């Protein structure tokens, strides 16, 4: 999982080829022999599902970093991260939907352990200040730390996937209203994924009884992505506090991501590092 997160940070293709179905089948992932796609079994272990998501995340990262090249559809020399020949947009769109279907299949097939054993919604009854973290985000926990980190990875990858949706309007004619509605849907979905990321981070924060160091370590990159999605100043402040808390409590530097978020947000947002 760590290597997958690093490829997201560096915007590069993965070391392991996600199209090498033999390799991933050896790792225990159920891969369809004909299509090379994720083929969920009636019973999948937590480890298998975690590895399967890393595999799907690798597919997504390679698709995004390839741009309009052919590498992710028709693989070329693996030592060359970018293809040399462009392909029709309709092919990119079809491939996008194929991988999206695999990601949805993984989500639908996830065992009960990958569903929250505790999910407390934001506290909005006025008993705490409206800008408090728990007034803005839920508190979410899972059976094991592995399941929590895996679900954070899922929501991060899903948000990144949504933001890289190819424009269907280049394939068929659409009105301005339809295109704007498509944008609004993407923003809404990304915001929902970001709230899940922050909610899981809240569930395992240092102030919580079930705080877990491994979950917090793996939360750094998902929180960084969530911070890029969220637009409300109060929500952004919570993301910064969670990142800075990881550095303070665990000694793992998050300064770079904090500074990069501040840079991306701009100087007039009322936040200080």
C-alpha cells in the first residue's frame, strides 16, 4: 500500500505491472482469465481484498499518469512511462468505465469487516461549537486497522478517479446544463469521499480511545487528497490539524503536504500553518 501511495504523490506509474494478471493471481487476487479484470469470489479474506484494492489502485494510477497515451490500453515498453501514440477519446472513455466498473465491483464485494463497526454522524445539535471537528465530520471505525486504512485508500482513489473522468461531451453532443451538472456531480462525490477519509482519520485520532498509529501513518496521503477537494475553511483547518497531529505524535513529517495544501489554497483563506 505504501508504494501505491508514493506513486500518487509522485504522479508516476507503478513499479509492478497491473496488467500482468499472472503476477497478481499468484498474489491471491481473483483475476478473470479472459478479461484480466477483478472477479470477486463468494468469500474473500481481508488480506485478499486489501491486495485487490492495491492492484485496482495501480490500474487507476497508471491510467491517469499515462494521459492520452496507449500504455494503459496497449502496453508498450514498461521502461517508458509515457506512450508515443495518441488514441481516440472514445477508447479512453471506454477504458475509464471498465476500470470504474472493477472498482465498484470491489466495493460491492467487500466483506462485513470493511464496513464500519461504528459510524457516528457529525454532531449538529448545538452541543459543541459549529466549527469543531466533530461538528463537521463523522467518526468512523472498523474491525481492524487494516480495514480502516484500506477504506481510506478506496475513498482516496475513488476521489482521484472522479476528478479524472473523461468528458463524455467529446463523444456525444451535450448542453451546457448537462456538462455543468456533470461537474457538480463529480464535486459532490469527491466531497463525500473526502468526508469519509476525514471521518476515518477522526475515528483513529490521538484523542480517541481506539487511536492507532498505523492507520494514522497511512492516512497522510488520503488526507492530502481530501484537503485538495474540500473548500470550506473550517474543514480545511481540520485537515491541517490532523496532518500536523500525525507529525507531532508520531514524528513522521507532514510539513511538506501542509505547505503544499496552503500553497494550493492561496494566501487569502484565513489559515495559518
